[in-house]
């Protein structure tokens, strides 16, 4: 089958094939989050804390508004998560130099250690899956994931990638 024929055949997926893809995403996400969930058991932290730690680690010094945009959550929800992480000395909030109203976020040594454990679990999971699937599947998987993003989400994703964070 030529490349054009493969692309054309993908345009005519059955409802059953789409359902299987949706279910595979649900179960893959469950696998992707299992390691970190296990590490977080008994800590009082959940996936929202993990996501905040992840993105603060990726872009140290980001302000709260940028983190809000990346996570796509309400200010109230993020404040609840950040209050806990700051109180537990996982995250440090520093006043902006140029704008005193801004709060810039940094992981503490303790926060970096936890984030490292959580990310290590997910990197291992992703590395193993990528190795099993092979380079062509990895490239196709990324294309599918990017195609699933709406334009606002894609803007946040691209901005994070372009910033090198």
C-alpha cells in the first residue's frame, strides 16, 4: 500500500475503530499515571500537584499566569494546589523583579526530588513503550497527539516547546 493509500484508508475509520482508539487512550493514560499515582499515595498530593511540579520544573521562574494557561485550570484550583506545595516547602513563590504583583515559581530541593521521582517513572514508561513501537510509530503517535489538541491548547504546547522549557 502506498503512502497515499494508507492516508486515504485512515479517513474512513469505522465507529468501532474509533471506539477502540478512545478506549486505548483511556487505558494508556491509566498506565501513564499509575507509577506517579503510586508514588503519591499517602502524600496528600494528586495529579494536579504532579502536573504543577512538572511544569514548574520545566520552566523555573514561570509566573502563576503562565502556569494557569499551561494547565488550563481555574485560578481557584491552582491556588489550592500551590498553597499546599508552598506550605510543604515543595515550591517557592518569589515576587517579580519587574512587576511586584507577579509571583514566580521555583521548585525547592525537596520539590525537585519529588518531581524527579515522578518524572523518572513516566520517562521509563514512555521509553519502554517507544522502544516497543519503533521510531515510525513514535513519530506517528506524536502527530496524532498534536492533531488531538485544539488551537488554544496547541498554542500553549508550542509556546512551551519554543521556550525550550
